[in-house]
């Protein structure tokens, strides 16, 4: 409703300005008709007819000025009418109206009955896997994305998405933030800070921010984030424990990303059966239930993992899932997969 009100407000100014110019030209037309002795045309009907036909350069020729002043007035009306009709009104009214009609099929507001849900600001592979987990746990969610084409694609894949600017108050309100359970800020650190500030200003919702740079964690906390997750920091913790606790069977170091859903980084060990396999052939999700959302390669974390991406001895997997699912995956990353087999036979 607020977006519609804004659109009408933006359209009102050029329309009101055009009407004011038309009215002014109508009165000038009537004065000029009286001046030339054509009083029979000095009325509002003929004045409106002449101004509009001259504006649009139609000029039927049934009402014309004979004096030099009248002809100059006609030329002036034509020259100002062309940019007014084909410039201002067409650009500010007609084109936005057409775009609004074209994009009217893109939702920008959550269903009014959506509540106790998770608001996700920004899409990537990590978030897609989280959404799969939310679906499996029957947890309601809504994704906010600023790219209209991406919104269309996600909707085709049955991912509940709305279009909007993630850090604007109206967008968060359209996502029913007042009755939401939590919000996940998943953009750049600077954008996440804006999202957190806006969300905290209008709601006491639980806010989880994903930090690209661990040094920015405290600033996201200052902005109002309830908790901040840093993939790089998780990786550092794992590397610190690698030598001291390389083959422990229990799941350690996992960070609860959402209720019942953990995120963890798992190094690939020399005896892992995953080494040499592609992400597709490894069938990690089918075998463990966990989702691999990222991978460290050559010291860099990427969320864009191709199906033919090879798993190497120095790879580190960033995965999400329940504690049981991640425990099974940890068994695969460490040795021959006995943990996975034992888990299935419990």
C-alpha cells in the first residue's frame, strides 16, 4: 500500500503541472481570440480543444490565429507541448505505469497470515541450503531479494520470495517483521549493518548477521545484531583444533545458525573416502543429510560450488544440518565412513 501511495505521489506532480500549463494556455487562447475578433471561439470548449490539438501537433486548422501575435503564440504552444506530452508525461507517467503493469506479477508483500517465520535478506548458496533445512523442519520463512529476475527464478523453484530493498523499513514491514521469529542479514558487511539498524529500529526480532570480515563482527553487534556468524572465524577454530583433535568422533565446533540447524567447517583428512570424488559423485546430501554450502580452496571461501568440483585432501567443507547429519558427514571427512554406517544401524 505504501509503495502504491509513493507511486501515485510521484505521478501527481507532473500531471498537476501539465494541467496547470493547459489551463493557462486556455485562458491565453480566449484572450487572443477576443483580441483578433473571433469571440465565438472564446469559450472553454474551443480553448481546450485547440490547446490539446496544438500540443499534440495535430492542428486540424478549423480554429486558427490570423495576427502575427496569434501565430507566434501557436508556435510557442507547439514547442512547449512536444516536450510536455512526449517528454515529461511520457517519461514520468506512461513508462512507469507500463513498468508497474509489467512487474505487477512480482510479489512485494508477504501473506498476511505469515507469522513466527524467518526473514532472510539476500540469496546465495548458503541461504538456499538453509531454506531446504527450514522446509524439512516445517519452519516458515520468506526471502527478500532486490533482483527482479532472480525473484522470478526463485519463485519458479518454489522458494517463497518477495521483491524489495532489503534495508528499507517498508520492505521489512511487508515481510511481516512485527510477527517474525528471526531475521538473517546475508549481504555485504556494510549492507548488513544497514539491515540490522533498520530492523532493530522497528522490531525486537532475533537478528543473525553473516560477517564477511571477522573484524566487523563487533560493529554488527553494535548495530543491534543478536548474533554474528563469521565463516572465516569458524575456519580458524577448526585449524586450531586440527592437530590436537584430528579424529574425535563427537561433533565439536559447530555453531547453531538457527534453531536445530548448525553450521560447521570440516577439513578433509588423508583417509577420507571423499578425496578424488566430485561434489556430485560424492552424494554427500544423500549419504548424510547434510548440505555443503561452501568450500575453502587455496585459502579462499567460495559458495559457488560446481557439481564437477573435485574434493581434495586440503579442501575444507562448509556444511549445514542437524547435529546428527553433520556427525555423519564428519565421519566421511575423516576416515572410511564407519561413523556413517554405524549411524544407519543404530
